[in-house]
C-alpha cells in the first residue's frame, strides 16, 4: 500500500482539475456579484446569522462585500493560470471560509464542498505544469505526482456521494413525496410538467437518485463501466442543473471525473504536447502532509456525517447534525413562529415583529431552524439589553416537513433569554415525536 500511495503517475488530471477549478471559483464569485446574491445576502440584511460562536464575523460595510468577492474572483483566475498558486489558493480558501461561516440563511452544500476542495488543493502540487509559476520558475516543473494526490480527490467525492445516498433512505424520499415538491415548479413546459407530476416519474427519480449516488464512484473506478458511468453522470448532473437550478454543483461534481481516467489518457486528450513522466518509481514527496493533514482530515470527514446518530431525535426533524453531512436536496422545511417578549419588570407581554429586521430568507431561517430560532432570541435579548430592559423570551414555533402537518417544534415554556445552545448534543428545548406523531419526553 505504501508503495502504491507514493507511486509516481502523470499529473495531467490534477493540472486539468486546477484549471477547471480556478474557472469555477471565478464564475461562482463573479456570478454572486452580477446575480444579486451578494446584495440579497450581505448588503440588504441589517445583519447576518453567522455560525454560532462566530457572531463577530459580519459583512463589510457599504459595498465592501462586492470588493471582497471581486478579490476572490481574481484569485480564482490566478489559480486557473497557476500564478502565485499557493498564495492565491490559500487566500481564496481563507476568504471563502469567511463567506461560508458568515451567513447560514442561504446555506448550500456546494459552498461547503468548495471550501473543502480549496483546502485540499492548497496541499497538492497543482502548479507544476501548464502554469505561470512553472514558466517563471522552471525548477518547479514536473510531469508527475504521487498517486495519493488523485486518491484524496476520489476519496473526498466518494464520501459526498455515499452519505448523500444513505441519507435519502427515508419514507418521504422513497415514496416520491420530496421529488414531487422539488419538481412541481421546475419548468413551464406543459409536456414536462405532466411528466414531472406523474407519481411513477417521482418514484423513479427517487430510486435513481439513491442508485446513482451509491454506485457512481464504483462504476467510475471499474474500467469496463467507466465511460457508461461518465455518460450517466453527465446526464444526471445536467438534468439537475437545468431543472433544479443548483448553481455550479453539477459542473463541479463532473470535474472530479478526471481523477478516475488513466492519467495518460487525460494527457493525450488535453495536453498533447506534455511529456511522459520520466519515472514511475515511488518517491515519498511530502509524506508528512499525507500523514499529519490528510489522515486526520478524512477521519473528521467520516465522523461529521455520522454524528447525528449519536444525537437524540431524528435529524430530519431536529436538524442537529444536518450541516456538513451531505444531506443534500433532501427535504422541504417550513415553519411559523411567534416570539413573545415579557418585560420582567412590569410583566407586560408583547409580540416581537420579526418582519422589521429580516429578509425573507432570514425569516424562513429563524422560523424553521433550531439554531436560527435560538440566535434570533439572542439578538432580541441583546436589543432589549441595550435599552436597559430585563426580558424573558418565549416562542411558539411550529414546523412542517415536506408539506406535512405542522407540529410544535420548541418548548413554549422555555425562556430563550436564558436557554443555552448545545454544540454537540441534543438541545432539550426541541420537542421530539415518535413515529406516530405523539410527543415524547
């Protein structure tokens, strides 16, 4: 195994991936400027809901976030052409981490995947060929890399697909309920709307989604099925891109295919003038990176999607352990909530007007997600504290999953001005139910 890890292979897949990845980084960040995503998520809101513990991480004032994203777009282009690669990808990773942890009301799994791949790419020798770095400094030029550089990419995307597959095995997915909700407004073409509304289509897509996520990596790894799997992957991701409008993720996912094909084939197709590696003998290039970064990294990546099994309650309901677990396009969640403010000095009770401070996405976040509910309560507490008032906050909140019945989500007797957030285990103020919908302690 040690010999295989450090076997020298053609670095064409990594070089091609760097070029495409840099382009995607630029498209994602520049696109955020021109589509209004920055305006809607960073400029218009009075504040953002950062990850708990990172509340200090707020958007730059004025038009600062436009400049912030413009810098990231330029860094993406520098990654693509391989100029000051380590600095460019390192700065992008830090800036994108800031964006990712700065707001949760527009959470998307591909934002998380993008952050992880940027971090991985920082440690890989992706600028050794077809880069300005190699042109300026020929001493770094190389036509090969250790085989583990490809394997870490394959392992990362395998983790994504595997956990995405098993998370779909629940009733509302298996009977097509969520697929119906996802596709009901996905097209204006009458013929397609008729197909998408058919129960048989919904069930087919549900099981096809599970099968694709579970089998695509093994089929890409096997030479006899690789090209068929690539065609299936192409169809699957383009279909999702057209009808589900999920940003760059379909194209991002497709880019990993380069690591499954023989490196020599990638070289012959995309880098015809590139020389063969001189030797395939193992060389333990940066063994310490593999041992001290990638092994702990993948232990964490395997642990995060499993953590919800150790938290009381169904993650589909509680959302505890949902993020960073590849639970993608899985459910529709809606909620309604009233935040009741009790003045502890006078005993007067009033309703807090959520609409005065929140955008529509933020409103959905604070009425349907447990951390959103708790963080909104802390925001209200701080607002009243600045006025010199001592208050209690009681919340009536009801949640529906996949357009099902609304059920009370939090204990209405909990004073959220005093409630604590449990980072690792179940928050006892979240109400739980059994399979029949009966409340449980």
